[in-house]
C-alpha cells in the first residue's frame, strides 16, 4: 500500500524511480530463485546418479558371482562400463558378457522406460563398429532394471531383449524370446 500512495503522489521522475527499484527487486529475486533451482537440480542429479550406480553394482555383482550362464551360453569374461569411442558411434555398454562366439550387452537402469528400448537396440549395431573383434559374434541384448512395468517388459520380449529384474534377493532373467542380433 505504501508504494501505491508513493506512486499516486509522485512526479513522473519519482514514478520512474519507484518502477526501477521494483524492477531491481524482481531481478534480484529471480537470480536467487535461479540459484536455488540449480542447487535443487544438482541434488536431484546426485540422487539419480546414486540410484544408477547402485543398480549397476547390483546387477554386475550378480553376473560376476557365478551367473555368467546367460542366453543359454557360458561367458568367460565380464566387463562393465565399456566405452566405444568410434566417431559417430560413441556408446557405453554397462555390462558386456564375452566368449569366443557371442557377446551379451546388458543395459542397466534403476528404473527403465520405453524410450530406453531404441537405445538398447542401437547398441547391437554400435558394438560391431566400436569393437571389430565382435564383427562375427552373435549379439544378445538384455535390459536390467530394478523396476519393470508390464508394457516395458512386453516391449522387450517383443524385440527379443532379455528381461532382467530384481525380485527380493534374486535376479530373475526372462530370455525365452531372445533374439540374436
């Protein structure tokens, strides 16, 4: 109310000064809000990264500790967070299971979504370009996530991607509709 009475009794120059002060206060509040939002985004990103690291560690340990029989095959090697760096084909493979004739690519998400499926399918192409030694290998795909929803699970099955999920203390693998890529 004080500002309104100031404006009513102010000269044009005074009104301009009041508007300028108001604009400066709005700018200051906007900058403070932006700083708070950035801090919230950083915190949320940290939580998300922590969940992702937890899921990767959980599934990697499950495969590493004697569960290297997968896709009906025995795999001799297991690698995690393998980066392919070929130009236009850069990719990261969360888990690679490797033997002399096949490679299994496991994508890990804390909570996967349907938009992850095309990214997984792309990995079947990029693996052969990033790693020519797998050029003649059979490629199998799997999606490991702590939480599947029915539509995502069905889409994976339809594309021949193994469904790997946590149920209690156990990892359950559904690879009966698996496709070789």
